[in-house]
């Protein structure tokens, strides 16, 4: 637009100059679609001023209470440490918000995916995209596709199962008809022990009936952190085919959905999402890729 102003010749009438200034003003207060992140992941300065957030000039992000590691470190999302806290802060930056512009609130998992008004702009706590949920809430594009993970009954066993070859000789359990079953069989060629429910699978691990189980990464953190004392994560399979896609939840028909999706996509294209994933779900969380 400044180039247009420079091209205005001395002889233009005052009305023409005013029209030019009016056009300049219109460009500087564009819609939220115009103010989104660029393709290379560079934030647009001042984008937040045009976004219809629940609190003007602020981005209200909800997460669980409490929020566990490695998703949120020390239950402090404002630190931007932990996988989902880091993703949320990176998305906010793409939208033009600083960390001081983020207001963090807490919700239960179920409350966020039920119909009704919301007092937050977006919610992040391992929500997988599903058709049923999409009837009552919006989803952004996915920020993570869950991997399948091996969980051993104890630390000593975990140290012996750190490779695909080792898994071929171990007693490993899976739930019937799951991606976990397919992933394990495809990777090892071995037939696992099959259980009808997740409760039966976890009970078998807890009792020592099997050496390890294969499950998705969010479940693995729950098993080792809350269900089976002494259990340990061995590693994750490289192939994420069939994994659940985790995404931000937004209120149904939110005017921010397209902007948040564009921000997530920009982070993916720039490599920033992969960087965050490697740091918090592999290095910090000690979940190496099995070879």
C-alpha cells in the first residue's frame, strides 16, 4: 500500500488522496483470515487484534485439571513446557499472541466435548478427532498422530525389550481388533496374546502374566503413571498408520477454527511441530523409536 501512495502524483485532488488513505486504513484492519500465519510459519504482527476471541486481545486456552506430564510439565501450562503446552503456546504465537496474552483455564475432559456455550477459545487435552464429537464441537487440523508404544511390567524387563528382535521373543499382550495388534504383528511377525478388553490387558501386565503390552502413547502414560506400579515405557513404533489424530477442540462453528487450523498447519510445514514432538514425546519423556 505505501507503494500506491508513492505513486500518487502531485496533481491529484484532495478527494483522491482521501480515497487512498481510506483504502490504506481498510488494508490495515483486515479480517481474521487475512491476519493468519504465513505458509512458512511466520506469525503476522498484530493478528490478534482482529480475532473474535471471548476476551478481546486475549486468547483463552483450556486444559485439564490437573494436566499431567509429558503433556504439561509440573501442571503449569503457562510455562509453555510439556508437549501440549508447547504446542498451544506456538499456535498462540502464530495467531499473534504473546505468552502474556494467553489466559489459561481448566475444564474436565467430558465438559469440553458436550453441547453448549464455552468460556474459552480452544481446548487441548489429548482430544482425538471423531465424527460423533464433531457434531457438537469443532476440531482444528491434527497436531499429533498417536504412536503405538510398548509398556513393560517393570524397569528390569524394559531394559531387555529395547528392540524389535527382542519383542519377537517376549510375551506381549494387545487388545483384540486394535491398531496395537496390527502394529505389533506387522513389526515383529510374532503372534501376541490377545485380550478382549483394556482392563483385562492391564490386569495381565500387573499380575506378570505377560512381559509387556502394546497400546497408544496417551494410554501408555496413564498405565505407567496411574495403573501399574513399577511399569515402564520401552519405546514407540515408528509407523503411526491408523493412530488417533489429536487436535484442538473449539466451540461448534467457532470463528477461530480456520485460524487455529492454519496456525497448526503452518507449524507442521515449518518443522516446528516435529521439533516440539521430538523434544517432549521422545527425548524428555524417554520414549525412543524402536529399531
